[in-house]
C-alpha cells in the first residue's frame, strides 16, 4: 500500500473513532474494502498505463483554506453550487430554488433525505473504483439533488469545484430525477496548481426522465484529479452526456452507465486534448441489462508533444438485453511521434439479437492540408488550430446548451494554439 493510501485509511479510521455521521454505515463498508485494496501497479489492468505513485510525491493537506471566486459563463443562467477546496461555499451558491427541486448539503440532510441517500450512496458507482472508495470514506461535503416527478428544471444546475495550491478535497454528489422529470447538470473542475481531488457523482434517472449532463475535467499543469460520473437509467429514460478532458499531472475519469430499464437511451460525447507531459485516462463502462436499449458513444482526442492518453471503453450486453443497439467510436489525432495513445474499445455480448459496433483509429494531422492552408496565407499555428477544431467541432456542435458551447470554443482554440506538430 502506498504512503498516501495508508494515510487515507488512517484518517478514515481516526474519523470513525472521533464520532460517526449518518453516512457511517456506508463509510464503514467502503473502508473495509479499502483496507483490503491493493495499490494499482503496472500489472493492474485498469491502471496499466496510469501510474499513481505521483500521489506520494505531492504535498497536500485537507485543511487548506482559500477565497477564490467562481467564474460566470456568459449567457448561462444556472443554479450554481460552489465548492472551494471541498468545502461548500454558501455565499457563492444559489439558495432560491424553483418548485420541484430540492438541494441539500450532505451535512444538513434531514431524516427523509438521509433515508434516500443511505439507500442510494454508492449503489450506482461500482465498488471496483479504488478512489471511489477513498471518496466514500473521506468526502466531508457534498450535495443531494432531488428533482420531483414530472418537473422540468429550466436552469442548468452547475456544480463548480475550485481548488488552490496544496489542497486535498473529496466531494460527493447524489442526483435523483423522478419519473418524467427533466434537468441539466454541469460538473466543473478548476484549479491548475499542485492539488489532489476526487469528485464522484451518482445519477439515478427514473422512468421517462431526461438528463442533460456535462463534465468539464479541464484542470491542467500540476493538478491531480481522479473522479467519475455514474448513471442508472430507468425505463424509457434519456441521457445526453458531454465530457471535456484536459490532461494534467494525473487526470482520470470513470464513466459508468447502467441501462436498468428497457428502451433507455444514452448518448456520450467525449473530447480530450493533451499537451506537454500531460496524462489523461478515461475508462467508460456501459451495462445493457435490459432489452431495447440504445447507446451512442463518440470519443475524439488530440494528443501532442510527450503527453499520454488512455481510453478503455467497454460495452457489456447482458443475456436478457435483446434488441440492443450500441455503438462505440474512438478517433485520435496524434501530433507528435513522442506522444502516446493507448486505446482499447471492448464489446462483450451475451444476447443474440443485437446490433453492436466498435472501432478505434489513430491518425496524424494531414500535412498536405496543413501546407495547403499555409499556401493560402494562414500561419502554421492558424492552420493547425483550424484543422484541429474541425476534427472535434462535430461533437461541440452537438452540445444541447449553446451558451456552454460558446464558452468552450475559445478555450479549445487557445488550447490548440499551444499544441504543435512535432
């Protein structure tokens, strides 16, 4: 066991001895698994290309306090929930909520919310996620979001996580959409200084409910971020999820989607952009447990300099999941002969009446196209930005929220301007 993980277990033990909170039964179950867990090594398939020893080299503390302001997004009228170094910031967060929406801090949950959360906590997120167990036992703050059946939340719910130098933070989000409800949830992570965070969110989407979801894992430089978004889809429910990932000292996101009801629909679009010596690791698992489910997963990435990307996408079709339609497509653009892409799309099928496909490609930037654009008066940098943006723009255009797409575009262009063909 690494020094950091040993310390995390010791802190969890000390926390339990000082006095348990209402989540104690869940924390104790996860702590038991964590005590028996082994630190991932090169022989651990899910962490084969992502070494975690960097955690033992970073100096962080869970008692770092700071004042930092969340940026607003032009044109986006959202219900903001802001965490600074893992602590809920009441002053920056919305207190007035529309009818049909309940948002409660885990620390302030009443009896009814506690009963729901105890039943839901870690039920959607699989226990195989080591840092998910860490989050289970160490998450000191978080929110419970409940959208009543039949209600449509007009404003996106934006969960902003801000981190400053030396901070260690663990936050947890539980979201429940009642039958026929509609909502949009944005998970946003910011802060590029040396820090470590785990941020896990669980979504229970009831029958005929619709969830529009975004996760902006855009920390770079020395930040270490490990987290995940996990979904359970009820009958005829719909999920439209967009993930934007930048690389950093270590960045890992796990996505799990379970089709728990028939005729559920899931659309996942992912864009990752890496430069320098950055690392980004995405593992996605789609469980088709019921018939007539549909999954569309499109993953596109651009990798430059000496950066490394890991993508493992698995679609599992259970025996009873007849009439499933599932497709996974991973396309990568390699801008340097020193960059590294490890991609592994998987299909595991036990039903015999399904339509499934998967594939992965790795290509270089078209040098002829680059030369042509330069011959028409563009600089090399401008030509690269245009070609790179063209590669991922289709997925940006598919974002349902135009204000978020407009906010994202200049950040992508700025990112492209730093990424050179080598």
